């Protein structure tokens, strides 16, 4: 028995003094695992060998000493040096779980990274995933009481801070990939800085880990915390720029891939593109282009897509060994003067006057990835990087109140990260599909997400974490006042914040859901409209990605399949139809999805999300089964359902200009309905889930509504004095007028009825 397992029995004695570190000795002389008391598996020893070679291992002692002496450490290192996988293990071994009383956590901006790294570390530590090593991501928790090392998304740690403002279960908090500057990471910086100087002065340690950029900024922010760099050996990477800008970067990428594959020495290729559709499309094109070469020209290759929405099992393919090299033997005729002539391929044994020469066609992985491969996943063996210089970024325009994902140029810091991916195993090459002049003009760093996002949801979370003054919070980079005001405004209109900017009861409820406040408000109101189950399904379907599959080869069939679900008045109801049908076909959901061109994985995810949302709704006492038989009364269902949508989305309404042309109500943005919509009718008012900015302004996932409901449900927002003079204002005035006329009549009728009652006595 080691000290760790004895610890709980002696905890009363020890708790009187300052808690002592309880070292965990892995790989000890007894050959038994200190946590499970079992012998180690073979895999453990195998992984140990690779771990020992990681650059970070050499700095272990140095790092632990620094941790002992400091509250905050800034740790940088090239991607792949072992920060994410090893640092939490070093800390655990050094005793910072205090005999199982405290946990160590490590945040990741991406769900996949948290999941994959937790899986890897559980293997390295030889424990079952979910026990001593676990992970928590939105809608998925694989951790338990026993968990000592937890990987979680930065957003989930923020959620935890909402219920436990001091994050008291953690002794060490690691903020990883800090250079990504996601909103949640930025808010965590402020929160941790505050905790370190107040309630957790003595018993919390914080480690900020990032790629080899920006460490000075973090050091200054955390009162000159020490900085440690753990970069190991990296090989030089030669950079190639284009002489002239490339018009079509996809075509350019494909051309470059083929050139490398056919003519460069051994090594895998990594191409950075911007999103799922583009990647899938490019995989298909590249495959068809390469298959035009004969097998003896193209050798072996494997084209592998890699993006966040891909299931884990598919993502693992990027980590499998490269395909085999292919050796081609060619007969070359030797002329009498000794020079070679044209030869036939293949064949064994040389004849007189002939020579056989061997050429090796290198087998390669060609990985086509989003930014996910920039820092959060490390794939060994990459020697060639192709970088078109673009990525998809979320941009919020507070004036237009539009949040959109735009393909934008990356920063030079990102470009250098991408380049670095080529020099992990040996000298590499990076092909930048832009000119050197363009590179010099790139922004130095990516703008932090906090400065370009809709903060509606974040703001409620911050309030719930006990942060009172959002304007004067100690941000690493403060967002503009305009952004903060927009967020305050949205939550105020929804009823989540009162006049003083404090959380209302509704605000607390809204913040309980890991969703945009509009969606949460709609869920909360569903009990009132007797349609909890329907709204739960819709919220889940809106929270996951698009469920409709439209393969290039079968577009017509896919469209026909989709048409069967479509509701002419509401894309939201279309989604509900899909979910209901899917749910009804419980026995063979997979084949049902295939036959109906529905993405099975998306539906599984929607099911999971729905279940989680149901639990929150139920916990808040806001769920009830409807007593209306909607199967018999579809009109009533539609009415209740649509009104409930308006409860959340009354700020996302467009007013008709003509036919399919609309204008958003307050900001007067000219918008058209997205071509993917199944609406067959167009009426004066339309509610939309999303404003998409591409070549035009589109509104996507729309439902026709009655203007009456707007002034009924949100009179404070539809206060005519807040509208500019024009068509929309006149239309709202008219609704109010009709309404007051109606109310007056209603009063007259009621008083008439009362008079009758008085005359004849009560019935
Ligand atoms: O965090 P950093 O980029 O410094 O490195 P890491 O993620 O800790 O990776 C260290 C090593 O573990 C890499 O060489 C990867 O090959 C390996 N690893 C893995 O095999 N599977 C993962 N999910 C994560 C890392
Ligand atoms: Mg890492």
C-alpha cells in the first residue's frame, strides 16, 4: 500500500495543518499501478517509451520547481512537444491532487481536442477513460468522483464557475491553447486573476499554456509571472510563395498536392482549408484528379478529411500509418553506347542489352484539415504543408446585429504555426498559396474572439459567476462598449436582466442552458404554450448542425426526400417533422436516415442534446406533458408552437418588402430567404433563426408569423417610438390601432355582458 491510498484515513490529522503534497509514484520498483494497484499493461510501457522522448520530459524537474515557487506560470512550446498530454500528469505525480481531494483540470478550446487528449492520457496512465482521467464537453460528461485529471472545454469550465464561483474542486487549473483567445478563455483569464488575488490566494495554481507566441502579453497580465519554454528540436521549413496571387485557391491547392505527391521525396501532406463542405468537395476532386493517373504513376495515397464535426473514429484515420511505398521496376534498353532508351514497365530478369531500374513512388497521407490541425492536433510525419492563408472566423457586427462565419485571411502568427507543422520529423516545405507581399500585410495576431462576437450568452454567464461590473472587468483585451451594450440590450429585452443590469429570475433560468439566450427563453416559455416536447426537439435540432444530406450524385433524390418533411409555413416545423419521424422509426434509425437523406450522426447528437435539455428544463420545474392531443389538432399545435418561437426570437423578425424580399425590423437590413428554405408562402412577417452573410444577406430557417403576436408578446420591443419612420413603423402602428380597437370592443362586449348579468342575475 502506498501513501496515496492510506491518505483518506489520516486526513483528519493532516487537515489541521496546511495540506501536503501526496506524491504518486508511477513506474515504481514494485511494478504496480499506484492508482489501480494492478500490474501495468504492455501498452503502458510502450507509450512510456514515446513519452520519455518528448521534449517536455527533459524540463520536468525544472517545471515542477517553478510550480512549487509560483502561483502562475506561462508555459510555451512548439505543438507536439508534450504540453497537453504530459503537464497534467507531471502535476498529478508531484502530488497536487492532495490524496484525491482536489482535481487538476486542463481546458481546450475544442471539443474534439478535449476528447482525444483525454483518451490518449488515460491510455498513457493505464486507467479507464472516465475514471481517474476524464473529460467534459458540452452535452457530454465522461468524468466521475474519481477523476483526478480532467480535460474540458474552456466553455465548460466557465459553466462550472457559474455554480462554484471559486472553482474550489481544482488545485491546479491549466488554460491550454491560450493563444487561440476564445471568448471563454479570455473570460477565464479575468476570473482566475480575480480568484488568485482574493479567495484562492494560497491554494490555487494556474498554468497558461500556448504555442510559441504572445507569452509577453500573458506575463504582463499575470503580474510578471515566470515564463518557461519547452520547445524541443524543430527542423527548418523552406517557404515557397506564389509569384502572382491565385484566383481559385481550391484549384491551386489540388494542383500543389498533385505536384508534391508525384515528385517530392517521402513525407505526408497537410492542406489547410476553411470548412467541412469545402474539405469534402476538395477530397472528391483531388481523388478524381489523381485517379486519372495510372496506378504505376500515382502509387499509393490516402486522402483524409479532418474537421471538428467528423466522428472521432474518422478523425483517428489521420493518425494511422501512411500507405506503403510502391517500387516500380522499369526495363530500360541499353544501347551499345551505354545510354538508356524508352522501356516497358514491369517484368522480371534483365536480358542482354537491358537494365532494370527501380523507382519508388512514396505512399502518402494527404490530410485536408481545418484550423483544427494548426495547433490542437499533432500528426506525426507531415513534411509538406499547403497553406492557402484562409480560415473561417466568426464575426459579429454590432451595428447590423449580424453574426456570421466569414472566410477571412489568417494572421501571420497563424501562418507561422501552420508552417511549423512541416518541420516535426525532418526538414519540411511550406507552400503558401499567396504572395510574399500578401504575407507581409497580414495582421500579426488573430483578433481575440471576445472583440468580434455576440456576447449575449457570455454576459449572462459572467453575471451568474458573480461578476457585477462587466464594463470594468479586468479583460486581457476589453471588448468595445458597443458589443457589451448590444449584449445587455438583448438580455434586457428577453427579460433576463432588470433595469439595474441584475439577473432576474428568468435570467437565472436562461443562464442554466448552454444555449443562446433566445433559444433558452423559447424553451422556458414552452410550458406556458403546452408544447414542451415539440420545443425541446426543435431546440435540439437547432443546436446541432444541418441534418439534411445532399450528395452531389443524388441531389434530386435528396431534394425529393426533404420535400416530404417540408412544412410550407415553417422551416422549424420541417425540422420537427424530421425529428418526429426519426424518433418513430426507433428500430431501424440508421437505415431510415440513409433512405431519407438525413445525417444519422447529427440525429444521434440531436437526441443526446434533447435529453440534456430535457433534464435542465425538468430540474427547473419547467417541463410538463401537454394535455392537448396535437395529432388531432394540428392547427392548435402550429399556433402554440409559433407563438412560443416568437417568445424567444421577437428580435429576429423581417418585414416583407415584396415577394421574397424582406427587411429586418429595426436595423433595416435588406434580406432574402435562403435557398435551402422550404417555405412555399410568403407573408408580411417572418421569423428567422439565423442571418447569414455570404454573397447576399440571407435569413435561414424561417417561419411565417402573425404580426399581432409581436405586439402581444413583446410590446416593449415593438414600441413604435423606437422605430424609424417608414413602412415597418406604419405596419406596427396599424397593428396597435387594430388591437386597441379590438380591446375597446372587447371591453364594450364585456360590459354589455355584465349589464345583462346584473339584470338577470348571475347564471
Ligand atoms: O500539447 P502539445 O502540442 O505540446 O503536445 P501533446 O498534444 O501533448 O502531444 C505530445 C505527443 O502525444 C504528440 O507527439 C502526439 O503524437 C501524441 N498524441 C497522440 O498520440 N494523441 C493525442 N490525442 C494527443 C497527442
Ligand atoms: Mg497541446
